[in-house]
C-alpha cells in the first residue's frame, strides 16, 4: 500500500460510511437520523466532512430529500462492499469465540474414504463437535463435477482428474496400487510384478469409470493388450471376497488392503509401474472463498497428511 493510500484509509470514517449508506437507502437525512438514533445535524455534518475528505460532492440536497451524484453512486457501491466485509469478518471471528459451527459438504473417491478420511475426519469432529460434515463417495470424475456445480464444497480425488476444469487443487495424500492375489497363487511369492505380466490372468475390477480401472485399461492398451475382466465390483471389500474365491486377481491401494486384511486369505504384490503410485488431491473452486469451517477442515486435512504417523499408521506400515 502506497503512503497516499494509507493516508486515505485513515481519513475514511466507518461511522460516516454507515450513515452515508443509510441516507442513500432512505433518501433523506432526517429519516436516516431517526433510524440510526442520531441528530439530523450530526448526520449532515458527517456527510459534509466525508465530501470534504473525498473532495467531491456525493449528494444533491433538495427539499424532498437527497439524490446521489455520480461520485455518490460509486461510493455507495464501495461502502456497501466494505461494510459487508466487516460484517462477514465479525461473524467469522465470533465463530472462534463461540466455538466453530458450520456445515461442510465433501465428495470423495473410494480410495480416500477407505484409506484416510475415517481417522482424519474423526479427529476434526472431535476438535470441532459443532461442525456437521456430509461425506459422499463418488468416482473421481463425479467428484470434480460436484465441485464445479457447487454440490460439494471440497472434493477429494486422484490428481490429474481436475486438470482442465478451472478448479484449484492442493496435495493431500499419496497411495500405492498393488496386485491382490490368493495366498496360494503363483504370484503370491513374488516381491513385485509389472501389471503387463498379469494380463493373461482373469481380473476382478472396480467400476469401469473408476480412476484405478481407467489406469489399468490405459496400461493394457499401451502394451497392445486388453484386460481379461471377469467381473466388475463396486467396493474394495467385494473385490477381496471375489479374489479369495478364485474369480481372478485385482488391483487396489495397499493401505486399503491392509485395513481389510481379514477379508480372505490374500497377499499383495508390489506393482512396478510408475502409475501405481498416485497423488490424491483436495479440490475446490476457490479455497480462499470457502466458508470458515471448510477452510479449517482443509487446513486440518493437510496438517494430518504432513504430520507424523499415528499409531495405526505405524502398525499398518509394520504389517506391510
């Protein structure tokens, strides 16, 4: 801010702005004085001082009331904006004093919901019990659409899906896709495998538009092959049960598999493909304009992702 701008800001009186807006809304200095419980002469004096500060007439005064000059029209627009921002600031700061309240709508893909959000959202709601969180599971493409259309405040999905949609993204987590096989399978003893080497096997796949299945399909096409898909399922637990019963092999995030380790006699094998390591992003139309509660949640999720591992995370890492 330039020195002249600072001087101008100091010379503008907020009470005078409030009175100016009242006069404009009521069209009369007298009626504005009655509404604001102040003498009409005091209102008139403040308006004259404001005109002197701005060095331009703001009102045409006549016997029936007042009308705005062109400069007055401009000031009215800016004054309302300034007063609205002050009211918003007061409301948000009062939320801190009274305990944060609010409602945050989140749409997230299955990988984020299974692997990370139960613990992260649980911690947040314990810190802010008066905040209501609505969480819905959707495919990553649908998450992006919901944020675009305003159906969700925050989206959580795989990085890259939001590209080209004029949305803002922030990094949240990273996951690793692995191959899931029955314990007695020929690949179960392998330390790692390339996805292309599994294409002679039957596969149990997620929804055809899921980011995991799309990545698998692109990898198969790049190898000049197709996936021998035996069955589509809608959930990771269903995938594990199908694989355990001999219907094929499957691809899912490692941490999700470890969390569901009791679902069948299964093993996971590391995939050597670069696309098997994925970034999960937070998505919003504009993070800076989110309501206070949503911004607090974004900060919490990013802090959780960057912070030290919880005891549960450590146990999962040890199991891996």
